[in-house]
């Protein structure tokens, strides 16, 4: 690790820890409020926090060109509306460890789609990584049971999280096709805003309809945590990492997200199943092989 990049490495490690913690705390919030309400509150607050940060860093870029609106709508639809809908609905039915492990397959899914549709050549290490990640995901979503796998008995929440993975992977490939003509930070801010607008009617209709009339201090703190540290601040730090280390070296930190989720789960005294430990080892190892020195490494993942 170079001395000059020490702060960047510390920030990226903190990003992984913050995202890992999100999988643990979101279950508590979902016990009090519906998934669409939480998704909407998260992104309304995240937008309010992110826009001033972008204003400070890239003020002129907040006046988009006419041709930028289509990318803003597409990325807002894929990375916020579809992803967050599937994430919160999925986490309502899944466990924190399973959720983190399924979402950790984002780089693997992105590499696979890039090979299938963009005709990118995969190195042997990447092919092995994709296979390891796939086996790990099967172990996780089948709960380590061959009978469940053969009978296609899977947790619906895990399947929804796989849809979230697919939407993020498609979004990552779309962003790469933009060729960097829009600042990632600006794209993130506008995506948050438009995604929040798409979520708003669904959040309003989520029973009980309307604004939340009651929220415990704990859940209020969790919503703030998901909106500001887990979305706005991590966006800044993640894009700083991409700028200073490159996308492939930054993407390796995705490996730490399920590790932190597993660690926080254990620290809270919750049981972690043997199949989750095995799945974690395979997924983390597979993601590392997939993203190592890959120029097309995705711009990140998000809890």
C-alpha cells in the first residue's frame, strides 16, 4: 500500500463496513415500516445530502445538458428504483448474511453479462471466479440443501435480491457505454433524485398510506444511517477510490462487504449457518478473482 493512498484505502474499508452494516440494521427498520416507504425515505434524504456535496465539488455539472437526461433517467430507474425496490422487498424475506452474499455477486454478474453481450474476453482467473461465485450463491440461496436446489425451493427474498444484482449489473454496463462523458458523482446525484421521484408514489401508497405517522428513534437513526453514510458519503468515497486507484483495485473492496455483514451478525449474537460460511468463502474468493486487474470492473455495489 503506498503511503499517499493510505487515506483512500481507509475510506474504502469504511465504505465496505458501512454497506455491510446496512444489511444488519435494515431488518430492524423493516419490522416497523414497509419496504417501499423505507426505500423512498432513504433516497429522498440521500438526495438532500448528496446534492450539496456535488454543488461544492462540481457546481457547473449540476446544470445538465439536454442529452444527459436520458442517462439520468435510465440509471435512476435501474440503480435506484428497481435495485432498491428489490433490495428492500428482498431483505424483508431474507437474512442479513444471505442478503450481503447475494448482493456481493454484482461484479460476477457484470463480468458475465459483459462477456455475453459486449463480447469481452474473460481470462481464466475470471472464469474460475465466476464459477466459484455461482457455486457460492447456489449454496447460499438453497440453504446448503441439494434437495432444495433440485426442487427449486428458494427463499423468495434471495431471488428478489438476485433481480437487484441483475439491475445493478445492467446499469454498470450502461454507465461504461457512456464513456465517462458524465462525472460519476454527478450521475450518482441525479440518479438519486430521479430514482427518489420514481419511488415516491410507491412509498406514499405503502400501507399505511401517506407520510409515516410514527417512527421510533432507533428506526429514525437507521434511516439516517442508510441515507447519509450508506448512500451519500460512501458515494463520495467510492468515486474518490476509483479516481485514485482505478476501478479494478477499488472493486476488490466489494469483497469486504459480506465479511463485515457476517462479523456484525456474529457480534449481535445471531446464528450464522455453516452453509453461509462456505458460501461466503466461495463468493468472496470468486469476486476477488473476477475483479482482480479487470479494466471493466463495475463502479461499485450498494447495500
